C-alpha cells in the first residue's frame, strides 16, 4: 500500500474510490496502480491515436478527482482494463509517434492544445471545405 499523497496535498481521503469487479471500493492507488519487480504498472482502459492525427491518448482506470460531470466515469471510477508497465506505455507512445504528422512543442502536448489543429466538425468530408488546420488525414 502506498501513502496517500492526496491527503498530504489537502484533499479528502476517499475521493479517489474505484469500484472493483466484486462491487467493493478501493482507493485508486491500491486498485489501479502496482509495482512489481521494480517496475510500475497501471490499469489501462485503452490507448490509441485520437481522431485523425491529433494526439495519442492513454485512458487509465482510477482517478483522484470527483468531477460531477465526468465524461470518463465508466473506466475512471471503475476497475476496467489491462495492466501495462510504464515501459510498455513508453513503447506504445513511440510506436504511435511515427503516425502523427503534426509536431508540437511539449507545452502544447495536451488535447486542449490539439483542439485548435482540427475542430473535428466533419465539414471536410460533408462539404469538401478544408480549414487552415485540416490534418489532411481523412478522405471521402
């Protein structure tokens, strides 16, 4: 068991509870994070390139937030996924790096920043209108 760093930061203990397959709850740090043979492992719901070519997404089970309108509750608050080492996650990111055609500086490495590259509106397909930041990946 790991010490609760959330409590050390002033957060309420238990705001990170994850529902286990047996219906019981565990803190995310106990349910979805483990260390074996000196390596860290996370419970991953999925990992894939999001949208045409914006960014590589790693969706992890377990969350230490309590957002009332969470869009990822089905895996962030429930034990769901496969175990992956941090080494394997780095390998996956390297594999996807060759598929991404847009390069951004590290400070723009979030989905929030990627949104200005493509609005994902579909007009490029429906009306043939390609905007300034069209990723040139989708075709009719």
